[in-house]
C-alpha cells in the first residue's frame, strides 16, 4: 500500500481527534525522520518535546531490546531492578525525595492532584479543598488534569470537572492572592508554559508563590512534563531559580518515546499524603518503561545533554530573534532553552505546511505561534538548516 492509501485507512479507522499532517512516518535517525516514501525531514518537533536523544540511538534501543528479552511487565506488588535504578537516578536529577511512576503526563498530574487533596484532607478532614491554576496552562486531557488546564475551549464540553479550581494569571501574584482562602490546598503551574505559548514564569513570581505556600501550608505543584528533562538548560526548569516545588510531575522526554511519566514529592508531603492503598497503576513503573527512563537518565548525565542545551540554545534564540528583526510579520520571540516560539501576526498553519513540503517538521502552540522543541541533541548546523528553510517559507508566503 502507498502512503495515500494508508492515510485513507487511518481516516476510516481512527477517531477524528487530530488534524494530522498528510505523511506517514516510517523511521528515524538522529534529528531526522523519514516518511514511507523515503522523504527526509529535519525534526524540530521531537514528538512534541519527547525524543530528546534523537532517533535510532543504538545504546537506548539495545537497552530496551535487552529488557524485552528479560522481563517486560510485573505487577507493582513486586520489586523490579529497572524501576529501582530509574527511581534513584530521578531522585538525584530532580532533587525530590519520592517517585511514583506513571504512564503519561496527564496521569502524573492526576497523581499530583490526589496527593495534594490527601495532604489537605489529613490536615483538616474537609473535602471542599480548592486549587489555583493558571490561565493558558496545559496539564493534560484526563478529567483532573483538564480541570486545572486554563483553556476553556478544552474544558467546556466535559464539565463538571473536579471542583473548585480558580484560574489566575501567570506572573501576576495579586491575581493568585485573590483566590487564596483556608480551603486552598495547591497552586499548580508550569515553570515554562508549553502549549499555552512558551511563556516562562518569572523568578519574582515563583519566589512570591513559594513564600505564600510556606506561610499558608499550601502545596506548590510544578508541572515539568514539557519544560523538564533538560529542555530549558536545567534538568528541571525550577532549578534555574532554585524555587523548589512540594510536588513535581515529569513525562515526555523522561522515557524518550516509551510511555513513562512520574510524579515526585518531598519527604514531608510523602509522609502526610498518599499511603498504602491510596493510589495505583497496572503499568506504571513496569520494567520496560523504567529501563527506558533509566537509560535516558544515564545518557543525559554521561553525555552532558543539559550542558549541550545551555551552550546551543542561545544560538537558536539569536537566530530566531534575527528572523523577528527581519520580518515584520513576526511579532514576538518567547521561551528559553530548546523551548522557544515565534508569534506571528497571522495563523501559522500555512507556514508549517510549507515547511513540511520542504522537509522540515515544525509545530504550533496556539494558532499564531510556531514552537521549536527539537531533540536536545540538535547542533548549530541543524539550527542553520532549520532557519534557512523557515525563512524560505516566510518569504514565499
Ligand atoms: C504534554 C503535557 C501534559 C500531558 O502529558 P500526556 O503525556 O500527553 O498526558 C501535561 N502537562 C504538560 C505541561 C504537557 O506539556
């Protein structure tokens, strides 16, 4: 069957929840993907901030193959070595004390919300606790994660979601204070907003939130699903300012393609929240998924992936700002590390489609922002190639 026939079959069989680009991807190598016809694409999407180490990484692939031959799944009622090794490495990388492995970002958020609710319940026995989240945030598509996602378009049809959630403005401390009361159990935010438009939280805002949470015994929850795992030039984005959360979520690049996420917490929260029987998952933390996370974390440390981001990402920023200076249709540059965006004065769909034609994969964040979340191993040369294709597309349109 050819590519077109496969696409027709996909449209007949799959639920229509995505407007997919009209290519069938077949394999990858480094920062390149290839479709069924063998056409090559420079990938500045990375499976949406997932494939940090590049495709077809032999060491990573071999680790998975070895684990497949050994043991793929047991129940969480037994211990397994990859989960133990991955948990130790993740504790070290994150500075948090306890790990619960999940299968996705959304599930990590569910766990984080449950932990916060249980912590508050243990304190006062009430069941009417409130959460403060941010406008333009994105935390996933399950009911709890959706309830704290600050985009009414995603939420509306599915209400009622979990109650009561207030939405404040990122980097506007007064907008948070307005909603704080004795029922507030958690404040949830992404240290750098991803889907909502590559907006970083300021040091001032995070410092004020930390102080407020300490004073009122509210739990500060950072969603590091997209901005974590080295993407901002720090293993986790909060480490840039040293403002530590009480609970943190991770996923996306954690398994580099194998579905694995985690929520983590400090010892203080762990000792006063979820306990035996409170939470569980069949697949979460299984040996195959955690072998992926373990190998990813090993490679990150040994190959200095985070340092590479810190050295190389400013070059991307410089290039993108150069484009902004040159083309009046680009209104704004946003983001840090390999989590940057350009806001245009028009919908970016046509630019992304033109880039695809020319062998460059890009993705949007909202209608008017192109988001750059490449594999973290991209080089200056890859950045030059990307920019020259993007520039051609902008000129043509
Ligand atoms: C992608 C994302 C999620 C949801 O992760 P899934 O694995 O798709 O469930 C949650 N939070 C942030 C910040 C994300 O970018």
